């Protein structure tokens, strides 16, 4: 009888453990799955984080840990490219995802990098596999551990990281400066240099004139576009005029810089609205989106 009672107790305890584990799984990890996590690091230390998630649509919300407690320019979209509500508490984000199947999360932060002398260091604690894109022409000088892979895309170093705590130090190329003698007096110029400089100036002037004429010929007709779409809002018109000033195309980052008071989500919707109206075309150039007016 004792053996039977002990066997029943052990079986009951094992069942309780299994049920508890399943409950934790359902309430935790099964709410979403991280498909990708990309970190694009810029020369000034800004890090743009892009995270894509597959979501269990039966849950009303998910809890996503952020890489930093100080973030800005937050964008949260579902599979229909509609904005999703969220709430941030420190470095944790609650995303209200009921009915959503996929989530795109983007944000910027300067809290992940620091600079000492000429060395930049990126420090992250990532819970998921991640891909880091370092600034162009940077050189890695220290890694606290070896990444899964290290690749290059043109002049950009790409690191594939497994979940862990990472320290990645790198340096950027220094732009050359003109040298002067120790006495502070400029050195005498060689007459031939003046001739070369004059010739280069003339050639540059001719090329600039030709390019100006060519730009004027191919510059989009803004008035024609605005007349054809009278329903456009004032922000739409301003962005179209800005694109025309940029010879018909500009990167989304340039548009954000030109209109700093416009929220990132509003600008994203504006561009997509112009794309649906077939006024602009969005192209992927490297790691950035380029917005181009259609001729």
C-alpha cells in the first residue's frame, strides 16, 4: 500500500510540474516569436533597432523587452501596416496585439554606444539572436566574444550575434586635414599647382552647368502633380515640393531631417499614402528606403 501511495504521489507531482511548465509556456514564450532583430549603428552613435515578431493573435497583449530604457522615434505596426497601441515602462514595452499576427517594432536609441578618445563601444544584452550593422568603413578593434559570423556588405561590417551580453569596440576613419609647418606659416605654393587648380575649377564649372541643365530638364513638374491630386493635404504637398527640390528623390532619413516636427509614424503613413496614389515609388537602397517622384 505504501509503495502504491508513493507511486501515486510521484505521478501526481510529475503531472503538476508538467502542467505548471505548460502554463508558463502558454503565458510566456508562446505569445510571440522573434523572427529577426537588427541593429544599425550610425557614425554619431545612434542605433536604429528593427524587430519583427510573429504573434499569437488570441492574446490581447505581449510584453517585449527593449534593448534600452531611453528610446525615441518609436514605430509599432501590424501585418496590415496599421499603427498598434503600446505602453513603455522603463525598458519593457507592452504591445496591445489582439488580432495581430505579425508586429514590426522600430526605435532609435543613443544609450547603447559610448565614445572614449577615438574608440566607440557598442554594449548590448540581447535575449534573442541579432544582426549588427556597423557604420561604413569602421574597423573592429575589440570583441568580448566571437560572433556566430562576421561578414562585410560593401564597406559595412555585419555581425551575427547569439543571445548574450556583448561589447563591440570599433574606430571610424579620420578625415584628412591640411598640414602646416611647425612655425605656423603656410608653405610656398608651386606655380604649377595654380595651373592645375585653375584647370580643375574650369572643368568643374562646366560639369556643374551641364548637370544643372540636365536637372532642369528632368525635374518633376510639381504644379502638374498638385493639380492632378487636389485632395492632397498640406503635409503631402510640402513633401512633394521637397522631393522636387532634391531632383525628385530623397532617402526617408532626409525627409525626416527636413520635417523634424512630423512624428515618425505620420511620415511613414504619408509616404505610403503617396505610394498608393502612385505619386511616389519607394526603393530599397542598401539599408535605407529611397522615395522617388514618378515622372
